[in-house]
């Protein structure tokens, strides 16, 4: 089947099977009303349909829960989903980060043990990387992992672990050699139900509690849960972070235009334009940056298909962070006093959500690798600039 025929098939299936009640509902995992949506019958039905179709992870092999499709076909599914205001209900840390990493570095036993459960979203994962003393300098991590012969013994603490209180498993970086920095780190899969693990939610200024601090106290982990070689975890982690940044730079092309919101809250002039010309100009600038960003994504994708360099992920991540942050600020400016709401019946759910979205957007330039770190990567790998 050629791509055009596949597009027609995908369009027909998606329009027939996507629940209309979920149109334009956020597919993000830990933002806004995503929790309420995920609990709905429509969401559960949509997730089951996509699981049965294998389209939650379309490029994965069927034995791992996917559909064995090409990258081009997977992109078509995403485009057709965006066209109807839909989203991928299987999208998670498992599909965005761990799954692709296991496909490259895991052994067949590990793939068969975990990938089908990730593909059906029946096994939720969290990322145990950052520590109180190891944030941007991740290689300074100190969570110790000792070889006890028939198992690993893990002791230490992780922080800013998204969804740890709800996760079934954790993919974690642990220190197996204290004499080396990057060369003493291993990549371990840890069952969150193991005795000795405690996850404590951290309440954020946005009202969200998806971040946690996680404590490991004499946690026993089977030897088979090590991915790759002992002390070889740093290379795996760098690859996983590439997958994370890539997923953060993937956005729906149908971002809701700000013009209708501005006409409603700011008003229109005699010629039907948004009444505030300065606001109007800044809205256009943000829309142009988004259009340019999407064109750059398409160019990078085409270059990668043609065998060109694939080192633009850090650039895309930073570009998208600034676009979405500025957009969140524009929304609050448009709402005016209505954008100050946090609780109570004086503000609509959308107005309250806008306040939280603004605060949440500030984290975009930190998680997935800080803005400054991504600029350094762009300077070295894309521009070829010297280290100093």
C-alpha cells in the first residue's frame, strides 16, 4: 500500500473510531485536566481501540505491541489525528523514552517483558535520573548500586521524578563504580512495588503534584534488570535523553489560534481586527515563529531520511520552549483580569487552566535538559563551535 492509500485508510479509521467527546482534549500526561480525561469511559475506549490497532506505537514490531509500520506511515497517523483534534492515548514516558531505548539497547528478553505492556499503557514508567545534588550535572549522581551476587542492592534518592507515585516501574541511572564519573554509571529497571521504595509527591506553585522525590532503601533488583553493560549506562542515558528531547519537540500542527480568544476578551475595531494593534502584532509574531518552527521540523525530518545529520533535536527543543512560553504569556495578557483566576466560580475552567498553563510553561526551558545545556549542544554539534 502506498502512502496516499494508507492516508485514506487512516483517515477513515480515525474518524470512525475517535470519540468526538475527546476532541481537542490535551494528550499530555500530567497537565491540566488530563487526569480527568484519562479516567473517562471515552478515553478508556479510545486507548483500547488504539492498542488493538497497534497505532499507539505504530513503528514497533507486532510482537512488541506495535503495527510494524514505516516512519512515514506513523507520521501520517499523527497528521490525521491532528486534523480531527485527536491525540495518541498511549503517549507516555514508556513510549517516548524507555521504549525506543530498549529497542536499541535491551536484550530480547527485556523487550518482550516490557514493550507489550508499554504499548498497551498497562505498565506506567517514571524516570529516575535527577538527584538533589545532580541536576544539570547529571553525571554527579550518587544513588549507589552494589552487586550482591544474585541481585543488585540500591540505596539513594531521586528528585523531580514525574509520576513516581503512580508509576509501576522506574528506569534509573545508578552508580556502580565510585572511582569514575560518567564511566561508573549503569542503567537499571526497577519495579516500584519493590520493598524499600518510597515516593513523596512535591506540590508545585501551579497546583500540580506530578513531581516526586523517591527514596531507595536497600532495594533489591534482579540482575536481569540491567540494560546494557555494567558501567555502560551513560551512553544509554544520552540516547534516551535524545528521544526525550525529540518527543518534547513533537507538537500538533493544529495549535488553537489565539485570534478568537482575543476578539472575545479584547474586542474588535471598526475594521474587524483585534482592537489592540500592539497585541495583534505580537500574536502574529508568535504565530510566524510557530510556522517557521514547523517548517524546520519538516526540513530536519527530510534531511534525516536522506541520510543527513540528525543533531537538531536540542535546537528544536529550545525553539519550542520559547514559542510555547511566549504563547502562554499572550493568553494571560488577552484574558486580562480573567487570567488571574486560580479557584472559585468567578473564573471559568478555561481561565483557571490558563493560569496554571502559564506557570507550567516555565518548566519547559528546564526539563529534558536545560535551555543553556541545549544551547551548548547546538553550538558544538550543529555549529561546530569550539568548547571555549
